[in-house]
């Protein structure tokens, strides 16, 4: 039996995915006791006309400071590795997390006009891997830019500087 | 977990011009097909989440004491399985929907239909050990939306699911059998084949109805992965 087909999360995704008063999946992954070096990751989501996507929502998934994913043996039990951030009106998102023991974090973009979530990676350091190799001369769109403890990762859905999206 | 490549022509493509919002939001490059690695085969663990008893009961989870939401009372239930047919236990399912008049409790929804003070439109449930889930709600109403013409969303519920792997993440919409607006919907029609669109239509389930209480709708979900879909054609599969 094939996978259930995807549909857009639509313009009102906040009701279900970022409800007020429920802090389960926020943009702050630094629960008490989490080990690792603090890092902020943020950027702006823009469409093909360069306009900010104020109704997008970003999901973040990453391993702990030692590179272990939650749920795998030895992982930091205080670290959930998963967060959500609804963009503000200027299309900005921002996570407070820890530097993973791996070169990249995974991101999903949901929004009106996106029929199936767009999957990408924000690389925090240069790496030699299949994704960057396959991205070729567009690999730069997968590299975050550091400013102190903040990694900036802008997402361009379409057009000039279009982010590389991945189909796993 | 063995996760195969997504088949071509099954999911909606990024650009479906009849759904106008995709025109400036669809990437112009196709996504790079990659074999899942550790980052995609692991996934968030929600065992610590203790769901409230009303999280899966939209009839009352936003209602004043002793009151319930306005609209036809329904129960939606089904099983979450993987592509190998195995039930997915402890899968988190989140849902949101318009009220019976087709109005969302959202700052950006200015539709004429009124809000229902007793309806929030948000819920979440987890599948049991056999992969089964159920929630109670009201039948959502259809609503008009700006898409360049006279466009109406059919009755639908938005669903978000996690399996056990990040690559299984799925957000979709559930439609209702028999709604005459369903075949007209540009968002549903972004899904290329009738066979795939049919998978998004919940079926009336008279056996599951509760007499003098609510009507049941059956909606099964399939997440990616499973024993029968090995990652065959990729040189670097795990
Ligand atoms: Fe909707």
C-alpha cells in the first residue's frame, strides 16, 4: 500500500501546528539539562518574487551535541532534537538550540502553496557528503552563515538563489 | 526501517498552477533524490507527551462547561500503517479544521460565517499499540477562498502525522465521501491520480456510528517505509 498523498498545510496551519498555550514543540530546544554549546539558527523564508512568507512554518530536526539522534542509544535524554517555529510577518524564523555533533540540521518548510513539505538541510560547517556533492554549484544555498553564536540560514523557495530541496 | 524512494506521479508536484499559491512558492528545480540516512531514519520521540483527555475531543475541548460545539457530531477513526502493512503504534496525529460554518479560529480568516465560541478546531491523538486512532469533532463546513475565481474548499480536516522516522513526516487533508465540492477542489486536484485522491476521502462507517449520538467516518493512513519496500535502486542505501 502506497503512502497517503500529501496536501498543503494551508494558511491556517498555526491552529494545529503552533496552537497558543501549548509549548510542546516550540522554537527553544534547550530544555533544562541539555548538554552542548548554545546556538541560534534563524533566517528568512522568501518566495519566487522575493517576498517574505509570513505564513510559513519551519520544523527543525537534529542530533545532540555528540551527534546522536534522540531515541538512539546513548543520546542526551534531555534533548528532544525537534522544534517548530511559525514565521513572523517578515518571514523570519528563529530557533534556540545547541550545536549538533554533526555538520547539519534538517529543516522542513510548510506553508500555503506548498503541496508537500520542502525538506532541506542547513550545514553549519563544510562537509564532504553525498548531499553537498549532488547539489553541485548550488551547494552554497545549503550553507549557514555564522555571526557569533548565530547561524543564519535563509530559505528561498523559488528563483534567484533557490534553496536546494531534498527528496529522501 | 526500510524507506523506499517516493514514487513519481503519486504525490502532488510542487507546481500546480490551478492552485494559485504554488506559482511563486514551488521550487523551479526538482528536489534532489537522496537515500535516507541516520538523520531521516531516526525521528522525534513523543513518549513524554502526555495528551490531555480532551485533546482528541474537539466537541468539547474548547467549550464552556456543559456546552458543546455547534454542528453535526462525528467521530473519525482509522489505522495508521506503514507501506508494508504493519500498524504504526504511538504515532502522533495532530488535526485542525474550520467550524461547522466554514470559519477558522484564526486572525487571518475573515469569512462571513461566525465563530463558534465553543469550538477551537484543534486536537491531537496518538495511535494505540495496534496503530488505531480516533477523535470526536463536528463536521467542518465548506468555505470560499481567494484563488482567482469562485473557489470553495470542500469539507476537510487538516492532519499532521509523525511515524518513527523523520522521513515519514506527513501533512495532508481528509475529505468526506459524497461532498459535491470535493471533485472541484484545486488543492485536492493537485494530487495527480484518482487512485491517490481517493485515498484522501474518508468513508461513512455506519458500523462505527453511535446511535442517537454521532456518525463515524473511517480514514486509514499509510506512512512511508516498511519491510516490503526495500530501498532497491540506490547504490548507497543503508
Ligand atoms: Fe482548510
